[in-house]
């Protein structure tokens, strides 16, 4: 029989009479254990004891209740009387089934109770205590049983509390010992960590010392081998000199002996007139002559091919010079031969390209149409040839096609009275969601430009900025009212989609459709304002005039990372020519004027064009640094390293902003460590970076590297960095 643990027992708590069991509980707590056992035994003695079905002692009373259960029986039958007496006996002896189940359940709970571990179990049995009190007060028949169970529970609870109080000092001691042990362990770990660090440091020093000794050993071995070689050469040289000296000394001695013999033979009176002495002298002379002749023949045989040292050294020097010349000529010949092979390959490649271009030229000449005569458009365009000449000035064929399409589209747009509604689909921009015909307001291009400028002014003045499409529609509602807002939204959208050559309209359309972010437009305006402010500061006389030299200085200070070619392009857009002088004055305020259709001067247009070109170069350089194809995935860590490599001066804030746009992660949640799990497709990352204000913050490492990179990325293929539709 299961009893819920968290049940509301407000019925028993709301009783007005006092609880006698609570007095028993409070009086039994301060008593000793032996006293509690004695009282419990005395109470149990007063109860009639019997055994339950499962063998436990049961304090169930054996007396019967005064009430009897009347059954449907015949009043005068013996069988009915026997049955009635049997039922009365069974009622006086047997215990109810539900009470026995309650007793077994409570006995198990008391056996499983362990108050030494957690006081939550004491709270867990609080509902049972309320049940006991309810039974004791309302069911007098079960009071002995429930009182004994409750007293047993109270005795056990008091015993457990005393045990807990006795173990409290031991618990505090264990906590103190545990803290001491933890401190010792931390101290030992710190000491071991310090020793390990010192041993590692000593190991590194020993390794460096070993490397140094090995280097010294190698140098000494090379020096010893060199000295051995020199010693062998010197030994051979000394041997040769010793042999030559011995031969020379022998020759000198022989010549001296011969001279002495000849002087003795010629001296008068030395030998006298004795023929024996003369014969002996001649014999000795012949022997000396024979020996000298033999030595001379031996020397001729041994040194017949020997040349003098002077001639040998001269010939050796000449041979060395000739050998050096031969080596140089051989190297030059090898280099010329390689260049000749490269030129042959280039010649063959050029021939193939020439043949290919020739065939393509023939195909183009056969299939292509002739170049159009754009002067014919002057008769069709409104305003005549004069206006067409102004529109076509400085534009190529592709741009002229756009201009012609705008003129034709403008005429068709003015002929329309209504636009068809695009519906309420999710792919439709929020400001165009309408079903049914929409009126064409037919404003002029000037009116549209002025309206867009007013929208930008209100947008930049906002503090809590909403999404740009929502702001655009809310702006139209505030300007024209809710009834005409959708008509003006369709009208302005069709105009800015048509006039792509107009700067204000094209930029507004790109930002409205999510192809560029507002930061690009804001950056352009801030750059233009900064240039104008610098020029005003340089105009000390406040005449609106500055020199070309001052303009060059302002451009270099405002754009420190621009190349000399870009600075020269800006100077030329401002009116500078190579033949003009740097001291020439010009009106700088004319550089920032706009016509009635919002078109700026060539100087501001060139600043915008260079900004887009530099962004393309920056993204192309980033792609080359990553070394990945557009369809491959790139990790956040690799993108961070690549950005820091190509732009070392990039600060942490701008770096996190670029990464946040590329991977669509909030800047506040940007991971600081090298997390390799955040990946995205390279093409997607490049498209997102192209949408925002991405530019180089510092110069490259060297001018040579900058020049090579500028030439390599002068006109990067836009299809490699991002899709054409983003342009």
C-alpha cells in the first residue's frame, strides 16, 4: 500500500484540540537512551501482543469492538446463529488488511531510515507523523499500535541525533585534515612544477652547450684536416728542397776539387819533373772526369724534362687565368643556351597563340557584327545630339549600352500608369508586398534623387536604427501617408533599379537589396567630408583656393596606404596635368559639387572607384593567402591568420568585425582561441566581406612587395572573388 510523500495534511493541522503525542515527543528528547527504552518497554507491556502473519510481534488489541455487522439471514435459523457467533469471534481476533499493509510499509520505512546522512529524510517522514497523530486522535482502537510505532520512531530519532552530535567534532576534524592535505598537495605540486621547469631549463641549456661543443668539434676537425694537408704539402716541398740542395752541394764540391786539381797541375814546381807524378795526376784527373761525366749524364737523365721554377710559375699562372676564362665562358654559354631554349619555347608558344588568335580573328570577322555608330543615338535620345554627346563622354561601349537602355527604360517607365503588384511571397521585399495594381507616381529623376537624399539624412539621424527596408517603407509612410506609401515604394524601386549609372540611385538600390551594407555609404561620405575639411584647413586665406602641392599632401595624409599611381589618378581627376606647375591654384570646392541629378564631380567618382578597386585587390590578396578555391571550406582560425598576414596593422576590433561578417557570428560571441570547428564556404565568406566596409588599414611590408602585388592585382577577375551579380 503506497502513500504519497508530498501530500497536504492541512486537515490534521487545523484541528483545534491539542496533540498529546507532541508533548510525548518533546519530553522524550532530553531523556537518556536507557530511560526511553524503559518507557517504551513499559508501554509495550500494557499492550496485548500477538504475532502477525509474517512473524513479527504485533501490538494489535485482542478485544473486539462493540459493533457487529448484521448480515442478511433468517432470524430463527440455527445456521444463522452459528454464522453470527463465528463472525463476532473473527472480528475480535483478526486485524484489518489495510492496517497490516500500513504497518508493514511503516516498518520498512523505519528500517531504511538513516538520519546520519541527510536531514531530508526526517522531513520526508513528517507526513507520516501527521498521519499517526490523526489516527491516534480519531481512531482510539488503533492508538496502542500507532503510539508504539511513533515512540519507536522518536527513540530512534533521538538516538540518531545524539550520534550526529557525537560525530560533529570528528567531522570538523576531518574537514580540517582534508584542507591541510589539500594545501600540502598543492604545495607539493607547485614545488614539483618549479623543479620540472628548472630541469627543463637546465636541459635546454645543456642541449645548447652540447650543440656548441659539437660545432666547436666540427670546426676543430676541419682545421686539423686542413693543417694535415698543409703539413703534407710542406713535407713534400722540404723533401724536394733537401734533394736539390744535396745535389747542388755535391756539384759545388766537385767543381771545387776540379779547380784545385787544375791549379795544382798548372803551378810550376809543384810536381817537379817527375813523370810518375804527372802520370798519377792525369789518372786521377781522368777518374774525376769520368765520375763527373757519369753524374752529369745521370742529372740529364733525371732532370732532362724539368723546367725552371720561374717558368713553371709563370705558366701555372697563365694556365689558371685561362681556366677561369674558360669556366666563365662555359657558364655564359650555358646561360645563353638556356635562354635560347626558353626563347624557342616562347617562340613556339607565340606561334601557337598567333595561329589561335588569327583563327579567332577570322571567326570574329566572319560572325561578328560591325561596331555600332553611337552618333545615331543622338537623334533618338531626348535632348538631341548635344545631350547624347554629354551622356556618352568618356564611356565605353558597355557603358553606352547602359545609358541607352536607361533612356529607353525611362520613356517606357513614364508611359506606365500602373505597376502590377508582386504579391505577399517571402521572396518579395517587405516594402513591395502588395496584391493588385499600384499607381505610378511618375516623378522626375531629380525628385527621386532629392527624396533619396532626404531618406539618407533621416536615416543617419536615427538613434535606434531598424532594418533598412523597414526604415524605407516607414519613411515613405511618414512622407506621403499610409495610403500612398506602397505606390511611392513601387515607383522609387523601379526608378533606382533602372538608373544604374546614377550614383545616388545605384548605391541606394544596392543597400536596399542587401548587396552592400550602410557602412559602405557612410564610409564614402565620411571620407569626402574629411577631404573637404583638410582642404578648408589648408586654405589659410579662406578664399576657396589651394595649390596642387597642398592637394598632393592632403591626399597622401588622408590615404596613407594608396599607391603613387592612385594618388596621381586623383590629382589628374582634380585637374592636374604633368605639364602644369605644383604652385597652380584651383577652386577645391568645385571638386565636391553635384548636379541636379545627384552626379558628383570626377574627383569624388574617382575616390569611389578606387575604393572599390582596392577592396577587390584586398579580397583577392586574402584569397591568395588562404590558398583555397571558392568551393572549399575555410575555418575561422585560418581566416584570422590570413587577415593578420596580409594586413599586420589590423586592430582587434576591425578584425573581429570582419570575421563577424564573414562567419555571421556576433562580435560578443567571437571565440578568442584558435577554434577550428567554425567553418564556412570561402565563396560565401568573400561575398559577405564584399558587402561590408573592408579595406586595408596599414601599408604593406615593403614598396617592392606593394608594387608587385599592385601589378598582379591591377584588374583582378571579379568572378574569382565573388559572383558577378554582386557588382
